[in-house]
């Protein structure tokens, strides 16, 4: 995908994150995958493929995703965009049944489990860095 199209589809922050992740995973290997937002079916197939990874590799992949996102988030002015990106990574970690990397977990405050039937929502995160 040409660079201009890439930025239009995923934004500058998304393109920077993608280049960082692919650079870490593919290194100097030829023909890395192009950045292309998936449709709903492709996203489902991708998640299913990731679920087939060995359980020891899932946290490594999640850590690479989060470490690539941190510098991108630091450059973003809009706290809502940072929150949406962090929530997306958090959701993917839960879907893959892998623990949150420490750098991501620090952004969310989880209340201790209680024995009551009522679920407690997570405390809001202060995104003013």
C-alpha cells in the first residue's frame, strides 16, 4: 500500500505503530506484510490464527505491540485517541487470553475482586501525560 494511502486508512500514529511492529517481527526478512485494515471476516480469521499461537508466545507478541505503541502515544496530543488505542490493545489481550504487558496494565486500575454479585467498573485513567 502506498504511504499516502496507509496514512489515510490508519492515520499517522497507526502507520508508525505498524512500521515499528513489522520491523521487530520481520527484521530484515523480505516481503513484510502490507498494512491494510481488515474487514470483519479478516479480523476474525486473524484472531483465530493468533489463538493458535503457543500460549508462551502470546505475551511476547502483546508486549511487542504495546512497546511499539508507547512512543506513538507519547507523541499524540489527543488523550481520547491514546485511550482508544490502549483499550483496543487491552481487548485483544483479553481475546487472546494473555496477560496485559506491564506497560499496558499500568494504564488501567483494576479493582480487587469482590464477592458481591455486582461487577465493579475499572477506575478511569488520567491520560494527561
